[in-house]
């Protein structure tokens, strides 16, 4: 059905189309998919000591305000990450701020952490019946005087309602946010997070979401800092400010973060670098260009333990998790494996 509706949907402004998608899920206008691969042992896994039906997650950015995450579980996702959520409600950057690059199977966004604010999102989650593993992605308000403290507010707000919390230091749409990739700033941030966790007597797992545009020497630094601070997962990666040269769409030079197929290779190379350094001590969640069984397969073979997607659903529709599982299962059976984890890290990229 989505393939028939897609030409009509793509005539709508992409941010308005996204709003319609959220409303459709909220009011059950998109039916739960028939998933013949649900509960298949080939995909069974654990994340943060919790059983997952499959390793395919919805990335932060789709359900910014925790309005439809339960519906996403019904669409076949193994885990869902909501946000990015800031302490205070904010509108984000001026519109237009989302651009659909159809021939490139990509999006460019400069949304700027538009969300309802931490308290509203927390109360919404408390009233919902959580159907699976829920991550909450947190970040600072644009006009805050203390970005580090904003992360601590996010931790204090959500540590009792989330299964894990992601520290987002990687959005290109909040000015200078990526400065937290610098060695001293990242060390200070994660030390403060660790201290706050201890003060709260919390064992909430912490993930860190990084930029795909980091320099070669930062990979080693970041790995060492994450290991030292006992971070449980790294999400590789967010949207890219670069990678525009080969794009065909006329909007390719719009300011913002690029997501989708054009950053797939860039993401895979970075995943492989972290895989070699982290040696399984920190889980890797691979993001960027996942829209098929083959794309998921490639992420696992370069070192991702789990994957997330968002842009893929924009182009392939709400059935995407089921489609990926079906096609991925065929590839795994071809390889003679009993569980997808057997292929993790089987490929080395230069």
C-alpha cells in the first residue's frame, strides 16, 4: 500500500508528512504488520541485559516526543529510541528545515532539537504501557547557559522511566554541540554523568551518539574515554555535515545534517574502526543508510551489534522492519548461521 501512496506523500512538505505519520500511528491508522518472522531464534539477542525479539531499532528523531513508540514496537522494531529531548520545550530552527532528496534516498534536516521538553515527555511515558526496550536521547537547550548541566537534568528526569539514556553530542544543528567530541570536554561530560548516576544510586545504561564527521585521531581518543567511563554503548553515527559531492538532488547544499543512503559507507567505515578498538567491551549500534536486509547485513559484518534506522522508513514505508528481517534471514540462512551475532565483525574495512 505504501508504494501506491508514496507519490502522493512525497508531494507533501517532508515535515508535514512526518507529522501526519505520527498522527496516523497515534490514532492507529497504520495497522500493525503481520510479522511471520516474529520470535525467530535467528534474531534473538540481548541489549543491556534485556531480551530483544530482534536487533533492529528505531533511531531518535522519528518519535521526538515519545508519542508513538508503542506503535513502533507493533511495526516490528526490536527497540525504540525517542528524542532528542531537552530540559525545556523549544521550537527549533526556522522552517523550512527538512528536505527530501528523493533520487539520493536521503534527507537533510536542520530541525534543532524541536521537542516538548523533559517533564512533558516524562509524564507521557509514565502514562503509557511500554511494550519493549525504550531509550531516551537527551541534549541541551539551544539558549542554555550550561549545556553540561542540561545533560544532567535529562539524566535526572528520565533515569527511572528509560531502559537506557543516550547522550547526544553529535547533532550538527545545535551550534558547537559537536565540541563535546573534544577530549577534555567529553571526559568532563562523562565524569559528571557518572557522578550523577552514583548520586542517584542508578545503574541506567548510558550510550553516546557520535558524529560521522570526526577526525581519524578522535576515534582512538573517544574509544579510550568511553572505556574509561564504562559507557555501555556507542551509536555510530548521527547525520553528516559533509558527504555532498555525489548527491544528485538540487537541494544537496542545504545546511543541516544528511541522512540515508549517502552516508551508509561512511558509517560502516567508522563502525569498523570502533569495532577494532573496542573489542566487544562496548556495544555498537550502527546507524546510517539501513533500508534493506543487505544494508543491515553489511552493518553487522563490519562490527555493529545492533542497528537503527529512520530515513529508511521514510522511503520504504512502515513495513520496513519486517522487510529487513525477511531479507536478512535469507542472507543468514545462506551463510549457515543460527543467530545473526555469528556474523558480527566478519568483515574488515581498510
